[in-house]
C-alpha cells in the first residue's frame, strides 16, 4: 500500500489529506511534505488522516517531528481523525494530549 498526499489551502490554513499507510517505508514522504510546507511559509497545518489505513511508530515520529518544526516557526499543526483505531494509538502513546485532534474537517476549520 502506498501513501497518497494532497494539499490544499483554506485561506491561511493548509490541509494535507493523507491516504493509505504511514509506515517505515512511506513516512519519509509525509515528513518531506511537512518540511516543504513549513519551509514555504505554511505555518497553520491540518493533517487530515481520515483515509489512513495504518499508522506505525515511524509515522507517529514524523507527526511529532512535524509538530516540532512548525512550533519552532510559531505555527500550529492539528490532526483531523475520527477513526477509533487511530485515536486509540494516540491515546495509548499519550500523543492525544500533545496534538489537537478534530473529529472532522468542518469542526477543525470552524475552530
């Protein structure tokens, strides 16, 4: 399974829609996309994980690294995720307290 990434703007906010599996093989693609966006001045990111089918520790590391990069630029990064199996991973690892996680894009962009 490959990783698909689509990026779009909503005003000043950038939404990165992620699909497929975020694992040791595909996580560098997501890391590179986040780095590219931050370097281009996009400092208000939403990572839409609604189409993610699998997430491993490498993927979690990329998300945490992305959050650190964006915070260093006084920016913010939030996740959009309503999948119980992914939310459970964030709760178990304690990352549910680190990331702002919205249940839908409508809720995320409305906040």
